[in-house]
């Protein structure tokens, strides 16, 4: 693979502005060779501001340039754009590029079934396995230890990092990335308990990963018991996320690491679940929902809601409720004192 230094390019701030459709305030001729954070960026580096709490750092940053949404006091030159974080992403890609994958062809140490089909430009690394009747599209990267099961269908330009597993019959769209040690399509957690024993239920559904999905390392995406588990177009699933059988995740959702979603959940589009959120099974989560870290979701959630806590409730109500927690012992004492006074008053009246 190419190193960061070999990928790195140098551009003037004016060239970067043209690339992202922004406006320069300051010296457009300065040379930008890399990107960094506000507190660490130095001359020749570009950084960004997307959170107002970091405004004081912009004034004193040593960066050559800062990407901002509006003009701000800074000794650095400014690149003004509508969406600083998105522009920063574009610039990082321009300067550094994405990871470059080796062009190796099919290794003689890989195991590719005679009935499997590989598209043009695929690279299959040592000790990868592509099973019977699997169909893999063009320009896919299949790293060592990957297992692509029987009758799997894979689209074009996909990347499977070491030890990723795609179980039998699953469907993977175009430009999908599956990070190392993720498992897609293993049996759902389905058992019928009878007289104290747990009897395994065959899981006859599949997992479908639609176009532009990314699955993080050590994820577990269960196949459906009867219906398919579906991860919608453009959704990104963080590391160590578990998604239960038959769950439907809508398009362009973000599930941050360590989220757990039980089976038969239906989730709308553009939802964001923060770290360690737990979702019970058989509920419906609407579109554009935001769920705070470590929340426990036990019921349906309407479109556009922002919820936090366990059990998860409206974020506004939760903030008011949680702000009182530290005062509860003192409130308890006051209530007991009021009760004693009321009892004393009542006894005197008698």
C-alpha cells in the first residue's frame, strides 16, 4: 500500500477553495500540504470549525488556514463554505486520498470454487475463500481470511477486509465495505423454549446490504428467521454493533459503535444512534430520529424525535428530569420535614 507521504499533494488555498466552492479570506496563495485538528495544525496545514465551542481556538490556531461557515477573527487565512465538515472531507481526500489497495489478482493460495464467478479486476488474497455459486462483481478487494459463502451475490467495487464473513445466500450491493472480523448473515438468536430446553429455530431469511453500506469491525448482522434483514442504502454501521434477525434499517442511518438492535425492528431513514444504545425488538423507529448514548429504547419512536435515557424519553424532558437527580436527597429531607410539621399540626388540631 502507498504511504501517507506518497499520497500527499500540495495545493494552494485558492485551489482548495475552487475544489470545494468556497471563498478565501486572507492569503489564497499559501501552500497547504496536509490537514489536522484545530489544536495541532501548523503552518502549511488546514483545519476546520464545525462546533461553536471551539471558536476561541480559531483565533489562536497556528494553522495555515481554517475552514469556516462564516468570517471569524483568526490569524489564519479562512476558507468560507456552507458546510465546513463536508468541505474538510473533500480536501482530505484531495490531499491524501483513500487507502490504495494492491492489485494482486487471484492468489494461488486462495480457494475459489469452480462454480464461483469473479468479475474483472478482482483481487483475492491468500487464504480467502469464495464458495460454490457465489457471484462477485467487478473490482472487488477480498483480503486474507475472508469467507464468502455459497450462493452469495456481491456487487461491484466492494471491499472485504481480513476475516470478514458473508454467510450463504446473502446479498451485497455495490461499493459496500465490510471491515475486519465482521459477520454478515449468521443465524439469528432464535430459540423455542419447551419444558426448560431451548430448541434452535432454522433461520431461513438472508441479510441484504444495499449500495454504499459500510459494516464496522466485529459487527454481527443476523440473517432473518423468515424475512430478510436489510441494511439500507448508504447506512454506516460502527464497530461491534449487533443487529437482530429480520430488522430493517433505512437509508443513510448512522449506528455508532456498540449499538445493539434486537430482532424485527423497523427503522426509518437518516436515523442516528449514539454509542451503546439498546433497542428492544418488534418496535418501529421513525425517520430522522436521534437517540443519545446508552439510551434504552423500549417502544415506538415517532419521526424526528430526539430521545435519551433509560427508558428513553424526549430529550427536553430528560434534561429537566436528570438535572434534579443530584438534589433528590435534599428534596427528600425537606419533604419529610414538611410531613412532620403537617402531622404535628394535625395532632394539635385534634
